[in-house]
């Protein structure tokens, strides 16, 4: 079981190779991300960015090397442990992935039931908390199609926060949003990060990196570059 009180990194990867089908797409990855840290993950399409993120939340198998996320060893992880891992991390996608035939409240309750919540009163209270946290006080009875793209993404972030994750993994969370809405979503991420949740954010939007500098990982020519260890041009060969 992951221990909230330990000082272990929230992500630790050693000598890992990430595969897309049978092709090694990223080789010899070594990285450590501390609790409460914020970092970007960049790289052109096909560079392995999404595959790395999927490996972190055990959607892709780790075949070579070692990886620990939120206290869970990813190598050979069982289905039961994957469920436990995903209670410790929040995952945010570009395309929202809300259930279209259910209200906002039903979307959130579905996730809570799936992750072991039982008491209706506690579920309702937690749902109200996370919706307030993302700036959506009164949308619980609305259907996803009744919301703007920015509001849908805020619901997705609320969903990811339900179990008070130690790490949020966001894969192009503003990719489908216009710049003004994107800025609001990014501000929400910085607020969440200030409250102690580590965030690893995959993005193509370089304006974030310029306006809000932070550690950057770059997938480039089969390697994962780390701005803490080497200097590299954020834009080159992008």
C-alpha cells in the first residue's frame, strides 16, 4: 500500500525502455519526481510522450527497467494493484472522456463507486468539494453536452481530484480549448499544485513554458531529456 507519509519520490524510473507495440520508442529513462513537484512533458507527436504517461498509470505494460509511481511498483503490476494505484493518482485527458448519457453528478458518483466509496452522504459532500475547487458550483445536474469545453475539462479535473491524489497526470489537457479558456485551466492546475499535489503535464502549448517556467522533460530522438540535468532548446526539432 502506498504510504502518504513517506518522503519517497512520487515517480521514480530507472533504466526503463518504453515500447509502442514492439518498437522501443524511449530508451534508458531515469527520472525522479518529488512530491508536490510540477513538471512539463513535451515532444513532437510520435516521440513517446503519451506512451510514457500511459506506462505511468499502467495502461501500457512496462517491459524493461523499473518504475514506481505513488508507492506502487509498475513492473508486473496486478489488476487489483492498478485499481489501487489509480486511487492515488488522477488522470486528465485531452478529450474529456465523460460519460455522455449521465449528468455531471452521475459521472462523479460512477468514479467514486468504482474506487470504493460507499456512503452516499460522504460522496455528495466530496462531489460538492471538488466541483467548488474547480470553480463549478452548480453544474451537477447538467449533462456534459450542456457544458462548454472549458467547463467539461473542469469536470474532468474535479473527477481526477475525487480521491485526493498525490499525482495528477495530464495528457494535453488544454489541447481542445481556446487560449483564454486554456489559461484558466492552467491557473487551476497551479492552484492544485500549490495545495501539494504533484503534476506532470504533457503539452504542445509552449506559451505555458514561457509564462510559467518549471522543470521540463522532453522526448527527443529516443531519449528523455531533463531540464534539471541538461540544457536544451525547448523549441528545436519540435
